[in-house]
């Protein structure tokens, strides 16, 4: 199932801009050509790819070939013990990731799409990007419960697929993303008015978790699913290489659940989980073990920091400053967070 929506509202933009007091971006975000190659840590990021996995933890690497992910780990900054949220379920956790708030603040405690409940009220990462000079976001979810988060917002496009379309595995989702990139760069745009590649691309890849729940966490099917997820990540990053953007792209990988846990039930199967949180690419330290405490909630503020946009104190989300290179140039180009 696919859904693409774009809604322009001057009243919404004006009121929310006053409420959030968002600053203007500090640099150009246009998708202009760059030298082809791997991400350069010294470059400034203009694009972020956020891969959100399920059923993945450090132990998952032992039995599966995942060369793309292992390279991101080697060349980036990593913690394997980022905190999740309670209840440790798919929809509440994803809501915390995009709103920068714990469950008790964003209020989504259920785990299936319920139309009557509407969209989350707190401003999301996508709202902040919308108001920061119209930064584009594209979100590709592989789970129908996440329709609850597909709030129509300016400059944001959602495509969703899930259990009602069994053929919509990671390869199908990658095909949707490839189609999106082709249309966005065609000169005619994608959807209503997407005329450039997204500054934030969110890709949800839950196949490993599904396989672990269905076939067992030490099964061949689970290992095969991990390899399929890794191949899908490669296909997405190959698009950035093709468009000569990879050296100005930061890649962030996290998970809604670790190996051995099922985020798709009606009740959580464990206490607050710990999940991986991996950042690699433009402006990020190489070979760095992250020592400061990290929560999946911190993803939003860190994405804003990567794109050199201001964070906001109404969030619980905090920038993970430890991952960034600290040259004078990058320090001078990043606005400070607003204080109350």
C-alpha cells in the first residue's frame, strides 16, 4: 500500500513558525553535484539517511554477512546500548523517534493504526525541517501501523506498505525509493511539487525482526533477512553515489527493537530495550565508540544538528555532540540550541 501526501497551509506555517521560533538555515541545501566517492568525514552534510531496523543488535552481526553496515560501523561513531522507550512497541517507539519525546509526552501507547485517534499533536522532526527553509523529507515505512504518524505536512512525502501486501519486502521498498529519486530529479517533480532530492530520507526495514519472530532468532531465515536488509541499505546508498551526493551525506542507523524482541505485539515482551545507534559519513568522527548516554529519542535533535539547524528545548531530544568532528569551521557553522 502506498500513500503520498502534501499539504500546503500558510496559516499552519505562520502559527507554527511563531510557536517554534525556528531560525533560518545556515547553508544551501540544494542537491548540487559533488565528487563521487565515499562519505568524507570532513565534509558538511546536506543530506541525512536514517535507516530504522527491527530485531537487530550487536549479536546479529555474528552470523550474517552485512558488509555495508560493518563499514558504516568501522568508519563512524557507534553505541550498542542506546535506550529505547516504554512500552517497547513499534508505533510508540517510532513516535518517540520522530517527535523527540517519551511516550508519556507524545501520548501514543497503542500499537496499531486507529484512524479515530488522529495524528500526533507534538511537532515532529519533519515539522521542524519544513519550517527551516522548506527542507524536504521523504519517509518510506514498511508497516501499516505507522500510518498513525503519516501526518500531512508541507515538503514531506510518505510511502507506506505493510502486511496487507506481502510482496512489499525490502526490495519493493527500495524500488519505491529508486522511483522517487528518478521522478524527483526528472525536472517534473514527484507527487505535488517535489523538485529536489530529500534532505532527510527515512527508510524503515523491519524484515529481520519479522523473520526472527516467525522462524526463530538463530534461524537461517533470520540471517537471510539481515543480509537482505544490508543489501537494501547498499541499494539506497548507491543512489546517493549515483547522484554524486554521498560525500555530503550522513547515514544514521538505529532499531526499534533488538534481537530477540517483538515490537509488533499488543503488549511489550521485555523491559526498556537497548538498541544500536550508528552514525557515519560527512562531519562524523571515524572509529568512535560513543561514551555518553544515548536514547533513541535523541535521534531528532542530532539530525537537526547534522543539517546545521537549531534544536528546540520543548524536545526531550538532545544532540549527541560526541560524534561530531570539532574543527573550528564546523563549530562556527552550527547555531547554538535555544535556551528557555
